[in-house]
C-alpha cells in the first residue's frame, strides 16, 4: 500500500527536543500563523469575501435549511442586539440544552459577538430524567439568565423543573412548553445596534466565550472556561501545519456534539475560520440513527471527515455493501481524522483500501490529542503515516513535557 496523500499543502514535522530537570521537553519549530482576536473577525471576513457560500446547514423536511455567511452575520447581529437589550452580558451566561442545530449555532455566535458566554450541555442531562441531577448541578454552577431549547415540547420534562424559575427560556419551537417561553423569532427583530457595536468593540482575546463541561466520568463535571484567544489560537496552530485548509474551503458533514470541545470548538471553528461549510448531521453512530448519517453523507459528503473510532467502524461496515456511500464519502476527501481513542488497525487498513479504490490515492489520515482546557488540540499528526495509534507532535506554540 502506498502512503502517498493527495499532494496537499502540509508543513513537515519540525520539533526541538531537549532535557530539562529530568524530563524531555518537546516544542514545535514551525512558526505560528497570525492569531485573530475574536471569532467575529472570521465571520466578517467571509461575509465580505464569500457572502453566498453556505456556512450552516441542516436537514429540513425533504430538503436542507442553508444559510450563507452574509445571512449568518445579519442574523447574528440581530440576535446579539436582542440579547443585550434583555440585559445579558459577561456575567449573565446563556445555557444551551439542545444538541447540534442551526439555531443553536446562530445563538452561540450571537452571544460571542456581544461578549456573552454560553454553556452548551449534553442533551442527556435534560432528556433523561435520571440525569436531571447533572442538569441542576450545571444550572447552579453557571447561574444562567437565559436557557435555549430548539423544541420546548421535547425538553418539557427538564423545563418544568423549579431550577428554571426566574430563567428566561428561549425556544425555536414553543408548542408544548410547560412554562412561559420566548420564541426565538422574537429575538430576530433585533435591538439597539449602537449598543451592539459598543459591546462588540469590547470583546477581546481574553473575553469568556464558553463554559464547557467535562464528561464527569470520575466526579462532578468541571466547567472549563474557554476564551476567545483559546479558540482563535488553536485554529491558527492547526492551520500552521495543515496549510491546505487555507487554500480550499473545507466542508464537513458532522455529528460530533457541540457540548464537547472536539465537535463544538475544533470542528465548528475550523469551518468558520476558513470559510467552510458545516452540514449538521443529526445522525449518530448508533443502531437507531446511523441510517440518518448514511443519508446525509450521500447528500452532502465533505472534503474533511472527523469521527471517533466507533463511527469509522460503523462506516466501514456500511460501505462494504453500499458502493454509493463509499463513492460519496471518499470521492472528494482530503482529510480523514479520528480522535477520542485509538482506531483499530483493521479499520484503518480497510479505510485505506476503500480510498484507493475510489480515489486512486489516499486522503491524509491523521489523529491528534488534546483536552478541553486547550480548546482542544495540543499535538497532531501532520504528515502521511502508515498506521493507526499515532497522535503526532506538538503544534506551534505548544510545549510538551514527557516524564
């Protein structure tokens, strides 16, 4: 098997290694790309340079709901002004109960634009009654002034809890709400744009953008503070070594949850930073919803593919008997990226074989390692390799200590 990738623009590994106090210190020798101050810089850039290019999209009925960059900027500004008009600010976060969706994204970007932190929660905290203790814990930690759901009826059991007394609930669909809620459409009317401009001007690199809760597998979840600098710097770190991101607009069809840093910061911001298109996949790698993922890939396969090992395993199994899916998935693929655990080598090998069958060569197949506190990538593979299980070398601006 040849490990020739598609001729993508990459920066070769270049790492400085030295010993210090009995430890091995690794640091990238690659220069870091310029870092913008806040995510809205990207939104303004692409609204001007590619106004009609699809940025956010999701299934809607028999078709797709799609929003271009210029339209997203317009909506974000209207929502941002409305949020400020309701008294929200740096000390009044917005809790997001819903999973991935266009409205979730629009509200998040609007909050970042106006300097208001958001806290996206895992859906199960609200949808599973046994997990409502985690929901109450998160509300106590965040002390939100507002909470958002895409469908009030779906989240009715959670919204009926007394913890939501005194919290304004915003819903994209208000029917079936167990308490008074405000329609998201009401916020789209906007507000004082001069106040928005003043608030936006104050948003800087150290402005708090998100509170992301860790999984809480061994204790109560931690609410990790994510600043504008963290998100913006991490995209520059990756673009410094994956240079092809800057030469071709990326596109992904992605399900990875936004309450987690991989899906919500790494992937979403990669599309925003590089003028890419995010087609939201409401499927997941489960027996119940994986067919949705297959249908979405066939409709809007990306040129980048991110997943966890179980997702790739299910895809390989499906593609063994579905030639249409295989051709859609690999037909325009530049990058195949796994994280979260090691990809089984037999799955890696079969992905290579299928890519060769469809493309005649391999996409770049890589992994990375990071954590919520680093927004998230710390080390990353950025050269073609021939096997799974390699997490790479430090990204520019990162120092790694090996004990």
